[in-house]
C-alpha cells in the first residue's frame, strides 16, 4: 500500500495538450474516482500512473519512488481494463497467475494467492474455464482477480463496469466497494458514470478538458461545485443555469423575475450565472406567493418524481417535483426556489463566486 | 434473407453441378486410366468405367516409377513425393516463422523507416517468383546451393502474403491485451510466444494449408535448381515423363503417379479444413 502523488503532471500529443497539469495527493488506502466525459483526459491520466503513457512534464510518485521512468511491471500497480483484457487462450487460473509466473514465483505460493483471490471473488468453480465460457460479470471478476493476486500497492480501474448491463453494474459496483473495504488498497478509478463516481469515491476528481476542475469528497463536489462545469456534470438531471443580475440583495432574472437573496450573500452587484438544482425547486403551496412561474413544455414522469422541462424568461429550466403534484405538459405551475441552496458563478470564467 | 424461388434454385444447382463436372472429370479420367492395363487404355475410345488394376498400377508408380520404353531410368514416386514433402513443409514452416516475426516487428515496434520496410514487403506481393528468377538463380548458384534442399526452399520462403495476413491479424488484437501483458511483466518475446502465437494459431493453420499447396505445386523453381534426379519433385517428374519424344508411355502408371501427387495436398486440406476456415473467417478474441 502506498500514497500516490501527482506533481504538475502534463501530457502533450505533439502540439495537442491533453492534460494541462494535474496536482494531487492520494492518501494510503484512499479510493479516488476520476470522472468526466469522454475525451477529458481521465483515462490518459490513469494510464500515465500505470506507465502505459509517457509523462510529458511533471512527476508521479508512488510510495516514495518517482516512477516516471519505471516500467509498468515494476511500479507495483495492477490495472483492470474496460474490456477485461483477459488472455483468451488461457484458463481463469492461468490468467490470474500469469504475472506471478513471469516473476518466477514459487508454484505453491502462486497456488495460495490464486486460491485466496478466487475465494474473495467467488471464482473457485471457474478456475479451469476459458474466459469465453464466462459471463461478463465473471470475466470482470477474473480481471480483478488478476489484479488482486499481484498484491499491488495501487489498483487502477479504467472504466471497469462500462461493458456490463445496468443490473450487473450495480452489483459489481457494490463488490468493488466491498473489495476495497476488505483489502484497503489505494485505488484510482476512472469512469464517466456519475453514480459510480459518487457512490465509490472517498474523493472525486472532476476532469474537464485536461484540467482537474475540482477535487473533493462527493458531498463537497455536489454541494459546492467549483465551476459551472462541475455543477452541470454532477447531479441528474443537470443543474439549471440562469443568467441574472445581482443588485441590492436581489437577483433579477431576464424576464424580470426577482428573487430575494439570503441575508449572508455579499456578492458585488453585476451579472452572474445562477445555478439551481432541479431538486431545490418546489411547487408553491396555495397560501404562498410563487417565486416564479414555469412554462412547462414536457413533463417526464419517472414514477416517484416528475421532471418538468420548461422555460423561465427564455432560459431552459428543469424542476423535479413529486408526481402526485399532478402537473402535465403545457401547465404553468408556480414554483418556490430554495435560494440558500443555489450557487453563484462568474459569467466569464464559470468559477464559483463566494457568497 | 435469401429469396427462395424454385426456378432460380434449380438454375443455381445446375450451374454448380456443371462446374463440378468440369473440374472433376479430368481427375476421374486419371483415376480410371490408372485402373486399367496399358492395352485397355490404349483403345479408342478409352474405357470410362473403372478397371481392376488400380492398386497394382499405383503401387508400381510408387515403388518403381513408370518405365518409358526408349528412355532409361525412372525415379519411383515415393522418392519424388518425399522431395516434394520436404520442400512443401519447409517452405510452409519457414514462411510462417519468418512472416510471424516480421509482422510482429511491423505491428508492435517503432523503428526508423518502419513504413518503408512494410511497403517494400508489400510491393514484393506484386513480384512473383518468375519475375526475379534470374537474379535469384544467380545468387543461389553463387552460393553453391544448386541441387540442394536449401536451394530449393530458401528463396521461396520470404512471403509478403503471409506477413500481410499476420499483420492484419495482429492489428485486431486489442491494445489492452498488450498493456495487460506489460503490466504482468511480459517482455516482447514472452508476449509473442505466450500470447500472440497461441492467439494466431488458426491463422497459422490457414497459412500452412495455403503455403503447403504453394510449395507442393512449385514447378519452375525446382526445374531450374534440381537437375539431379535425387532432388526432383513429383510435379516436376510428371512434367518430364510425358516429354520423352517417340516414347511408348506407360499411361496407367503415369496416371497412378498423377493421382498420388494429388493426395498430399488434398489430405492437408481435408484434415485442416476446420482450422483453415476458422483462420480465414473468424478471429478468436
């Protein structure tokens, strides 16, 4: 087990800058999830830690060794790939033991380690099978078994659940979580799925076009998004962004809707982007004067909740309300905004504005 | 879905049957001719039903070789076939080894002028043996390899076709497999032998079939290299048998020899058919 430190890590492909400089300290035994859309550089970052991509600039430290010029096999890491990358012609046992055999480990020790990993992953009945005779979930477990037998100080996961169906994904997510609790090995996990990210992570890294926009606990990232990008990426449905002017303790939206700001807000007067999560909008009770009215285009019923898609002053807004409120397409409910849970961002940079 | 129309169906079958007859009839004739005595075969028209001498004629071809009246000396088919077998297997195995290695280098290594070398290999696809035969002969002669197995085999071993096929296959092997092997600590040659070659075995089998037949059917090159009867191949010998002028040919035995010459390639194809088709059609990943 080991800490991992990234110091100003950059990656260029010729003139194209893929990673603009990431700094991060990963504590021993921590579970870090790197999340972001495709092409944001999250896999590249992981592959640099693995040693599969060269580091253009900066340093990666695993334990107390700078590993920039160390071969992947010698970095004391193990990696689980999205498509499992099992050797198709080898049995499960051979797949799991291959790395150990190359290291010239003693047969009895190999046997012991493989049996133990198989036990943890409930793979004992399948040890003599070929990967093609296994289901997707079993293959993924074999891939994890191959990582476990190495007893590395860092686990790297590259979107390991993306090839599984939705139900299996939930199940394997739990298994990974359990495995991490059991083994306590430092893990770096790449995904584009925000549910995986939120549920697995001790800390999240939200990547955006080669930059780490925010590094923090899931709660932190959800409740205090550092940029509009993070606010929009984490949370489903995505956060609503409306342009507004702040003046004299009030936020004025485009169509003249005025929202009173909580007393503590001290942002200087000017133009801002207001971030409002769909779940912080609620239907106004009959005795209340609604903060605003939403012109609903489409009401998407999800069962417990209904998503009302509409417009406020020409800007798209989604509200999540209980289904029993009974609003449908083309309705015009009055809504209350929980402004104390709203977020204020700079119009230009998209950065969070302290309020 | 394929349309089912009786007329089209019947027509299709008719065409297929016609083609099969065209292809199979000469072979049938050879077998028939090999099964009669020389007197029967010499009649006009030649009998079209099998006779009783097939085993005897083939055995004579195999162990004695046909006697040509007026031409002295004859090599039994068993010697010729052994030569052909050595040549065909050496060419097939040699081609596979060299092509595997060169495809491995081209796909998995970065070296200067890599593309240049690939295209050089690729261009030789367009140059059959016949085009480069004179310089090749000169080199083989200068090396003192005339009338040797080495001389028969070596110049035919380099193969653009096989290199290209293996290259295509290697490129379909997922990168993650290479990376997983790297993380497992397998060096390049370890990866090659432990992972790449086992994955390629169906393609190797397909290549073996193709190249065995290619080697077996070589005519021009052995014709130049093997002037000594000891190194003649069976294809070559059959060609020479019917060139003797004014000779009285022992047709049933010659035909028996022709049938014998057919057998090994047919056997290779039949035995390896399953792998052959698999190797060309599917990739196991």
